């Protein structure tokens, strides 16, 4: 059974100022997600499931999904604020999405096989998809055997503003022990800091392993996410800006002995368009990789 690629593309890019998932960065108008799709197909994934908002599903399919139809199976699920809430009554004032944990949960009915979950607007590199596909295709994997592509913190920063990263701790055997979500990481005078809500600064190591939301799961993860999301809603659902992140789910499962997460390390440089000012650097990186033969000039 070939693994599935789950692409979280429902965010409207509030910091970026638009629907950055379909913003072109390649020489022929290719988007970042198209490079991920190209890498996934090459690595042996058998299906791509896009998590989108209902309001731009048709536009997304026209601009993105149609590019790979006939090359790989494509499906869509819609992440709306009122989906997967069970008996919880959402506050009328709620506008902020529930987070990556909720995004993955919305795909439960569409994904029945081992799968990787990624962000639509992050560039991960071909090796990341290769090692992930190999892990997900291992027939010896059991429920709770998961994985994560781990990047060096120094390779994941933006020169144009703060970023959110899950800082990870792994044991000597390469299994994840802990994930701590940092929501405001900056680079300043040669040092890397996380800024807390009260303005405090904590220095982080440039070689710290971080999660860029490139996870490998079995379909058993959905039951765990559902349970934890129900508990999250009961505890924090009334807070208008509370979010439910995938690292929260994974961290708790590890602590409870319900999951083992293999860290698949990479020295690759991540890049993305967190801010509009990031785009020129992304475009130049794509050009350099095309020149070195990593990608064809025209993907399709």
C-alpha cells in the first residue's frame, strides 16, 4: 500500500497578506506546493489529500490539484471552524482556525493508509519525501510507530520576522522524547531567541532539531487526535485564540507510552513564504536548484 500525502492548505496566510498557497515562485508560475507534489510522486506516494477551506476549494483545484491529475490520485477535505466539534458549541465570535491538529482530524474519513502530513507553504526538499516514504512503507510498522523529519533550527528561520517552531528532544536511539512549541522565534545579533507572551527572551541553540510539520503517521492517529481535541475544546474551546497543534498530540502520546516517533534528520535548508518579503529569496533558491539539476525547468 502506497502512503498518502496530507497537505494542510486551509490557512489564509494572515501574516503574508493573501492566499500564499497559490502564489507562484517557480519560473513557469509553479507554487511551493507543486515542488512538494513533484517530490512526493517521485518518492512513491500514491495519493494526495488537500485540506482546504470550502470557499477556495474550486480555485485551489484549478490552480494546484489539476496539475497532477492523472499522475497521482487527488482528494479534498474542507477544514471549517464548525467541523469535528462533536457536542461542543463554538463561540460565535470565534474566527481563528483551530490549528494543525484540527486540520489533520478533518481528513479522517479520507485517509485510511499510512500518511505524511505537511504544510502547503513550506519547501522541504526531495530527500525529506524520500526518507518519509521509506518509513511509511515499512511493513513492520505497528500502531503508534510514527516519524518526523527533523530540521536544524538555523536552517528554518526567516529574515523578515518571527516564526513558530516545535523544538524537539530526541534520545540516543533517535526517537523523539519531547516537543515544545515556540510561537515567536527570532534571530538577533547572531543569536536565536524565543520571545514569550510576557516579552521574556530565551536563547535557543542553532543546531536544535525542530519540527516543520512534516510528520509520518498511521491511520490510528485519528482516534487519538479526536480524543485529545474533545478534551482541548472542553478546557480551552471558549478562548477565541486557542489552537490545537499536532505537536501537542504527539508529545502527549509519547509521554503516555502510546507512540514512538522516529526522527528522520536532515541538513536541508527549509524555506517558505511566511512573509511577503520572503518571496524573492524563495524564488532565487528555486532557480539555484533548477540550475544544479535538482528540478526540471518546467515541473509538468
